[in-house]
């Protein structure tokens, strides 16, 4: 097993030793090797103690009510240390020296197995060692067990038991979203997945994230664990409780948050009982309250780098140092976006990003998010003079910010989402405040802006203070419910590419034509002119996300609906035939077309030729994995061609705008990211991409903070009128 490593250790963006006590690192820490050895050693006094922590590991953010980080300010205040623990706390030679969470079986929290229906638990005592061992036995017998973990409730079951996995899905009301897994050690994971060097470092590292792995192992998991995907997320035990729970498990277990699909993680005992008691009988609980919900982080190795796709436990809320030029940035908050929601607080040239909070969809979500921001402000004794927010007036997060800003008389700084994406990428990569403009490429979901049509496939000339849209993917109609029903995106793209008559004439024999013909009355186009579909009240969008959905639907994936956001795109990536990608025949490439339509002032990537060739491939019964590979190659080549066109070339043959920044949710796609980076670097560009914050809207708060701080600093330099 590789030694544990810290992803942030080699990256100056993360400041690790801040002298200000208000900014102590408060991220929860995975159980360390020394504590693991202690709880598994029969001769040690913390043998099988599920809350064995030392100065190097254990809960921080999840149990802290206020700073500085002292026992009296945490939920450990209710547990008085015994004489032995007090002696270890005061001994500089002890591993537990000044460990605020120090405890043992005599004086600390205790785990208990209960039934949500209130009936007593009936166990033959000589068959189990303790409550945790009893929960393990239940999981082995096929039960779904709720577990009160470090940052919220989880649901666990035997991942190799298909019936148990289905019951867990019913409890979560989540039909197809991939389920994260936990395994006792690397040997168990290796039976199911390929583990590369960087992936092993992440699995065994101090943050302990879920790591996305390719399912190429010797054994197969039930299809319901990650339906129609070629990857699965694995993690090793993160707490002493998990270590004990998995000691007798030679198989992986599902270990997912116990919230209903799309809702915030549950931290309250009574809420867990009310929401889970119908579908889940047993719960492994403990008597230590949770202050802040903290979800598991997610990492994926792409282009030979570990990249954070969800920044939560193990990473947040460690302060992130802004690049040179931002040293005086302060007193600013950033509220993020409605999806993959994260907020940020700026002070003294640093940003505290909250952990991932899920999506804001209704008043309940907004209330929980507002409470979280208030808690963070109190935790850090934070006062602000300005708020950076999404320019879209329809955003829940922006609505909260505008209401609060008006009440507290704060300056509001509107930031377009595409600009925030690129600014986050610049900040993460240490680009100085006054660095030259870069070419930003945002491939994302449809996102509203204050100045233009919904974006999501955009090429920008950007700095921290300003951005200008230079080019896009060809806009198409964004039909109602298109985000949930990919066939609608497919219909819109085909109508924009060729119109219904040409589609019927050229490809009327396809199964796809018969499918869309049956759906055609649902969209009822009012007019068809120049191959463009015109519908009343249908905005147009350049979103690459919807293009991925459309291609997935053309290949028979998720046509009628998606069980979770991004399912169609993830299945499209999973389809890609690696051999077809590596041994591609240039004669089979889909044509790259850059056009400048009469009704727009900027060039566009026109996918019309791609659709023509894709449909011909379907008619020739070309395997879907080969088509998926060709499409990804076309998209990356189109992006690189547009970058070359917009950047231009100097006399030395190098790009006039030499730096490209990639951002947006579509760059979670490993195939697309790697191929795009390869082609851009081949063309002489320096390519910046995300690693410490996600490429999706989870980076928005960082970008908003950087743009807001840059504008505030610029205004501060202006002479008084």
C-alpha cells in the first residue's frame, strides 16, 4: 500500500499554516494509521472504540460550533475526559497531546444499534462483539442499515447483493444514480476495478475521497450499483466506525448519504427516523450531535492528474490563497449557483469555500443554505461589505443575496456564470490579478446571463475584471423539459441541422426516425425556415451539455428521461470504444465546420456535418461505441479549431492569445478533457484546467469571489471624484 499523501501538499494555492486562529483548518480528517492500529489491537485501551481520534485525524468542521477550535466550542463539550485521557492530552510525548476530541470507551461517545420503529433490538449477545459488529452482521445478511457517520447519516448494504442494492435505492428514492462504495482495503477494490498509481495515492491519502475507477476487475458488481456506466466510485474507511464495520466484510458495501434523492444530507436524529423508518429498519447511531453536514468528496484522475469533482470532506473549508495581486481582497462573500452549490467568504487575500451543499430547488433548500451561510459567518466572526452573485435574476442563490444585500445595504456585484467559470480556473492556477487576457472555453449546462442568450458552449476573451464572448457552439432551440428528456434536445439539434423534411428523406428508414416521428406532435413546430426550428417561447442556447444529451439519445441512451442530472452524458462517455479512439481512421472523422451565420456577429461551431455523418453511421449499423468515439473526437477537434481561429497566430507561429482556460461541467468527461487538452497543447497553447475545485458550478463561488475582489480592488484604486 502506498503511503498516505496530501493532494494539497505540493500546491501553493492551499495555504496550510495560517497564523490567524480564526482561519484554522477545520476540515474533517480521515482516521489515521496509528489510530487504526490502536482500535484493532486487543491490548490497547481504545480497542474497538469507534471514536478513537488523535491530533492528526477525526472530526473538525462537522462538530464545531464556533472558533477557535477548542473542545468547549464543539459537541465534545458534553463528554468530560477521564483521568487517562486528561493525562494523554497534557503529555507532549503523546499522540493525543492537545487533541480536542480525545476520548475513550469510559468517557466518550458511544455507538448503539437501534430500530427506527422503536422496537427493541434482539441479538444473541455471544454472536456479536458490540453494536458495530452487529450492524456488520446485518449487512452481511442482506439488510440495509442507516449509519450516523461523521458528517451526516449514510445508508449501507452489501454491494454484491443485488436485492439489497435495490432496497437501498428505494429507501433513497434514487433509481439510477451511481452509488458510492466502501471497501476494507485496496485488495478488495482491486477485485472489481483497475487502480492506477495516482488513484491509489488518492484512495490512501489524508482526504479519503471517493475515487472514480474503471470497472475492469476480475469480479463484477450488480448492474444496479452504477447502471450503464464503465466506472464506479470507491473509498476506503474514513472513520474508526467504518474501519470496524468493514473488518469482517470481504466484499464492498454501498456507503451513500441517507438523504432522499436531491435533498440535503440528514444530520438530525429525528429527521432520519421520520424519513427512513418506512424503508429502513436498523440504524447504527451515536450520542454526539453533528453541527455541520459534510458530504464525501469525489476525485477522478484525468489527464494524469487527480481532479476534485466534489469538494467537501477532507478539503473544505481549508482557506484557499488567491493569486498575487489579491492580497488586499477582503470583506466579500460569494453565494455560488443553484446547482452543485458552494459559497465562499473572502478575507485578507484568501477564500474560505464551504463544502458542497447539493442543489437549491425550493424554499426548504434555500432555508438550509441561508442557515449554513449564517453559521459560517458566525463561526469565522465574519463581516462583509459586498456580495458577488450570479447575474441571472432567476437564481435562488442570487435571490437570497439580493434580499440580504438590500436589507444590510451591501454592494452587489453581478457576475455572469461563464465569466465566473473562467475566473475560478485562473485563480486555481495562480494567474496574477493583472495577467494578460486568456481564451476561456466553457462547455456547460444551459446558463442564463445578464447580457446574452443562454450559454454553455462559449469561447471568451477573459480577465478577472471583464470577459467578452467571441464564439459559441451553434445555438439551437431549448425546448421545454429538454434537460430531463434528451429526445427533445435531439429533436431540436436535428431540426437545426437539416429540418424535418431532409431528415425524413435521407433517414426515414432509421429506427430513430420512427421514434421521433411518434414524438413529433408533442413539439408541434410553428414554422420551419432554413433548417431552423422556430417555436414560440423557446429560447436558443449554445449549451454543450444539451448536445451531449442529444447524441446520447441518438444512440439510444436515456431518450425518454434521466434518473439524475448528467446521466445521458455519463452513459455516452461510458460507450466510447477506446480501441476506436486510439486507432482512429482520419477518413472516418466527422467534419469540423466553423461558420459565421448571417444573424450573428461571431463564429460558431456548426454540428450539421457531424449529424449527417452520425446518421449515416447509424444507417450502416456502425457500433454505438465507435460512433461515441468519433463524436468525442469531433467535439474536441472542433473546440481546438475554434481556439486556433480566435487566438490567431503571431509571426513566430505561436498563438497571439497563448493561454487557454477550460471550465464547465462537460469537462468532467475524461475522454473530452484529455482529447481537448492534447489537441490544444499540440497547437502551442498553455492549457489551464481545474483540479482543486470542480469544473462545474461547484467552482462558481471561487470565480465570483475572484471577479468581485478584482472589481473592488480596481474601484479602490480610482481617485475620488
